[in-house]
């Protein structure tokens, strides 16, 4: 009778460990899916002058001592030619 109880305990421990492993896996997958943004507002231009890419707000460049030309360079977000968008959890520059 003792061997059945011991085997049953081992079985329940294995089931609990498998459940815990699946739970941890699902939590980690969800964290990866969140990405660097969830809204367009979470993204900003990656550089102060003539940006052509975007980064999360947490990586906003310091533009306090920066002077930029007023030209509208092609293939940049200058003069409203593009904007930052959150696409599938990643900040991307979308050119118009």
C-alpha cells in the first residue's frame, strides 16, 4: 500500500511541476509580445535632426543643446514627411 501512496505523490509533484512550467512559459511569451510600445504615443523620433527612425519614449534623445538646419531632407520625418507609429509592439518610422 505504501508504494501506491509514494507513486501517487510523485505523480502529483510531476503534474504540479509541469503546470508551473507551462505557466512560466506563457508569462514569458506574453512579456515578449508586449514589445517596446503599445500605442503610437509610446514612440518618438530616434534623433534630434532629420530623424528617419523611431525609438521608445524611454530612449528619447536629449536635444536640449542641439541646433538643426531647417531644411526638409528627403526620406526623413522632417516637415511632416513621416511619423512614429507602434506596429506589432515595435516603434517604426512611417514615411508619407
